[in-house]
């Protein structure tokens, strides 16, 4: 059987371009005992994939040139040589950007499609939902009445962070890149205030106005100048879960900014970076809580679903242009 895959054809300089990716055709071998043949249904695109396009040491290995990219995928079992899976089962795993692929039974985990739509397992009930939950609850530790600011607020992680912070009784301020997004955060997702960083000339002033008592928790998804402005407004004993730095992922030079340590020091602020894998042992607790909030209607979900396997690179690049609201997913 032949199938198609999307490979990394070149390492990008700055913002990736479509020529950095290439479609390739490959033959799949026969299934061996314990293996399953899968057909991709939903593919996750995530900002961290940009880092994997560089040849640099990090917490996850770089993508290889002429090899398929890979990430979170929801797939259907087409053929099974495992007694744990049957054809028609829907599974999640870390799989290649390939239309069909073979996995061992250890690499795939069944998902319950009666409980939630399959794509939710890549978003609110998956990696990004868990990132929001653990980053906010275990590092941010919000208390009722406190002010929580989240950047990248209309994205997959941010939109969940804001809603969980509201469930904790906080005053919640989101920062996002369009009027459409800031309006949606307030009307549909319960944010108290939302700031469009692309049209706000003085972010420092806008954050001060939205957070009159200062910022007790800053959930940082973006870094750069947005975070510089939030940190200027940070409250005493604030917590900063350092989740992402998307504003810097395409930098070609070492980004420079104001020295923030004096503020952190004099206001006794805790800033802690984290990778969601740090919380792996607690995932069942997080999934259960997120699923319960979704079921009770307390946590709303939204996704941007791009159609067509061949559009995976376009969807990935779209993350850096703010083309998504909620989780960005590609339906094959
Ligand atoms: P998103 O769904 O938020 O997509 C990215 C969003 O970032 C875009 O929609 C865009 O929205 C915004 N953005 C893009 N470029 C810039 C920029 N230069 N400055 C400010 N905002 C920008 O992605 P996720 O929710 O999946 O991820 C959010 C962050 O969390 C990322 O930095 C990611 O790397 C990180 N992350 C970290 C994890 C961890 O384990 N630590 C796990 C998962 C994600 P807009 O229109 O508002 O500009």
C-alpha cells in the first residue's frame, strides 16, 4: 500500500514558508503481529513544532530533514493484528504527518467518542487543555478575587486558562490579536476585560486600566513586549506560569528587552517555566476535571478546523498569524 506524508524539506530561517515542507509518497510494509494500520482523522498543529524545525537541542528532538513531521493525531483503525484494537476504533497518539501509518499497540490509546467529539482529545481534553489546567492551578494558584491576565487568550491554551480562572472567582483579563477575538472572549467565554495588543498603542497603560489592583497571576503564552508590559503591572507575591513564548519563536537574533528581575525581586514574584510533560502522572486527574466542566457547560470549547491533509503546513503557519480561535486542528 502506498500513502502520502508531509516531510520537512528545509530548516526555516525566521517565519517558515511553504517551501520548507514537501509532500512525499511512501510504501507501507505488511502489518506484523501486535500492529495496527491507522488512517489519520484529525491532526494537531502546535506552536512548539516551530522549535522542532530548528536543529537545536531542546526538551524534544528536532524534526529531521526529509522525514515526516509528527505530532498529536486522532486516527481510525483500518486493520488490526492486535487483540486490543478492532477496525473502526478511534485512537490518539503521537504519529507522523502521514495519511495512513502503522503503529504498535503501545503507541495508540483508544478514545471514547461517546464522551466527546474526537477532536476535543487534541484540545480541551488533550495537551492544550491540560497545559491550561496544570499551569494555572498548580503554578498560578489563583484565589477568588485575584486578577488573572492571560496572553494568547483566544488560543487553545489561553481560552481555557481564562475560563478556569473565572471558575475560581477571579477578575480575568485576556490579551489577543483582533477585535473579533477580544469581543468573543467577553461575550462567549466570560472574560471581564480583553485587550487587542495589535491596536493598543500603550499596553502598559491598558493593562493598568484593566487591572486596577495589579496582576496577581500572569499566564504567559507569548513573551516579548506584551509580557514586558504585563510584568510592569505585576502585584506583590504574584505568580507567573511561563507557558509559551510564541512572539519569539521566529526570531533570527537573540531578543533583547528590559531587565525584569528587579521587579520580580522587589515584588516577591514567582516565575516558573513548565512543560506539560512535568505533570504526566497527574493527567487522569486533569482530564477528569476538564471533562466534568465541559459536561456541566462550565467550560466552553472552540476549534478552528482546517480541511485537508495537504493543508497541515498552512495551518501550522497560521498559528503565527493568529488565524485560529481556540485549538487549531486539521481534518484530513
Ligand atoms: P494558540 O492556539 O494560542 O495559537 C497561537 C496564537 O498565538 C495565535 O492564534 C496568535 O493569536 C498568537 N500569536 C502568534 N504570534 C504572536 C506574537 N508574535 N505575539 C503575540 N501573540 C502571537 O497556541 P496554543 O494555545 O497551543 O499555545 C499557546 C502558547 O503556549 C504557545 O507559546 C505554545 O508554545 C505554548 N504551549 C506550551 C506548552 C507547555 O508545555 N509549556 C504546551 C502547549 C502550548 P493572536 O491573534 O492573539 O495574535
